[in-house]
C-alpha cells in the first residue's frame, strides 16, 4: 500500500518542505523514524490512531495550520492517509529512499498528431535580427530585420518536439534540444554539424556561455533527477555533468560574465551555481510550486524566479536573500526576462505578457493583450521595443512594448 498509494501523496504534498535540505518546522517526512520523532510540534504520526496524528488533521480543508500551505489534498487522498495510519503506518524505507532515475528503456518516437504543433521554445539571435521558434518538430527561423518578418528557414527534427533553443554568441550555430538529444545546427547551411545523444530525458533548457566556448543544457525525465551537462564547443566534447535538482529542471540562465548559472526546478527550488567549480552556492527556497523560470539581471546582482504558484520572486545574488515577492500574475508564470534593473517581463498560463516592477508588489505596471492559449516562452529585444511569445496554439505572437499593442502573429505560410 505504501509504495503504490501513500508514498506518491507524501512526495507530492509533504516531502518538498520536510526533507533533509529544508526540514521546515524541524520535521522530516523521509522516513518512518523521523516522522515518529517529529519536529517542533511533536510526532507527525501516531501509528494506529489517525485522530491523534497531526499529519492526518492538518490536511483537512479547514485546518489551522493547514498543509500543504498553498494546496489541498482531495478527500480521497486524506482518507488514504488516515487508513494508512490506522493500519499502523507501515513504511517501505527502500521505496522512499530509492533514487529517482530516468528510464533507459528504448523509446521509438512516432509522428506527432496532425493538429499538435505547440511552440514550446523561442530564442532571439544575439544581433536581434533573427528569431528561432520551436514549433512541434520544426525549428522556424524568421528575419526580424525585414518589415514583414518573413520565414527564412526551417530545420526538421522528425517526430521530436523542440523543447529548447539557444543561439551561439556569434549567431552561426543554433542548439535545439529534444528527447534525449541535442542537435547543433549550422544556421547558414541548415545542416546538423553535431548531434549529442544518450541523454536521460527531455532537454528542457539550454544556453551557450557568453564566450561561446561551452554549451550548457538541462535534461531528465519527469519526476527524476534533473541533470546539468556541459560540453566544449565546437567539438561537443563532454566537460562536466552533475545532478542539480531532485526533479526536472525547467529553466536555466547564465550571468553575462559567465561565472554563474541559475537553475529552476520542479522540486520548488531555484539554485545558483559557480560554473568554474560546478558547486552550488545558493539554494533559494520560497516557492510553493514548481519553479518554471529564472533570469539573471544584466549586472548579475539580481535573480528573478517564477513558478506555478503564480509568484515572481527577486533575490539578491550576493546575500542570497529574497528582496521582494511579486503577486502581479493571476496565473502560473512560465517565462521571465529582465527589461531593465527594476522591471521584468513575464509570460503566463493565461496567455498574457506583463511588465512587473519591484516597486509595485501586487499590480503589473503594464498588461498586454492575451494570446489565444498558454504562453510557454517570451523574449524581448535588447532595445525593449518588441516582445515575442511562444504559444500552445502553434503561433508566435508579437507585441509592441511602448504602445502595448498586439501586432499579430508571425507567418506560417510555407511551413511544412
């Protein structure tokens, strides 16, 4: 019963805050012994007596205090916990402590459904003249220097959703991340010059170092360890890899001086790493849901994180303290980019791009017209004039920042 029914409830709703790293309220729920020893308020579980077990009472809808803080277990989940405790709170230590590893079984990618072509990723070229968008199993390249922004190239990744995109600093190479692999393209010829295979899952985020000497990417299966990997460029020789999060890594960013790497995890953590030593130098806690986006400010002094809890948090990189929490988005935050030292662009589940400022914690300073569906990504030009959004409906939306006007979408004419 424990491994199949109870453990998933504890992992989803309890262990994220009551583990060896966080240990909220000095309570651990990673072993039976720790749960019985309890925390600041005593034992969490009294085997055989759910009525006297705080773990069973704090999850009730009207409980005070209430756990999880920003969620609610279903009546069925609460009943399961109570039944488990009444039966003696049996615990499978091996199942609870077993590392979460990605599957290694062979998987054959099949053709995508004809109507399924979300834009999951986009990236502006360093010179701001081209935009790459990952639409279904195609990378579309647009010429932004021409008035009507024509489609000038298509790169095929057959049956493989384009999960992430990154331009090399010289604009000659484009890395596209998919399932268990990365393709490195020569943009001029449209040819793959290097293919990196054998990764553990979806390549959910990627970036080049500012000097172009390395490619950094995040990969992993859902609910498995999130890995960071580094390759030397241009030959693609592996340099380093390490387990960075206890779940999928959903966003990464590198500081402009190339010294720091920020990562966002589905384990509700944002982290900062020293890229030269690959050591964790900051673990940023505070989100009540998966952290989906991170962005380092131009001066490297601030880190913004956003997540499924609908909050944007700004952290002081030097002190590792939270500077401000913004509740300016009524929907989950899916992407972030700094506009200037005080203002952030966010994309969200409600399809709306927003400008939020550190100086107004509860109201966006500018709200743009909504796209037709979820926005998975957003990019703003370095001059702050144009905004591009990656949408679930297969379109790339375009907004003018100054006027707040939605110009429309980039052409799909000629897309194969």
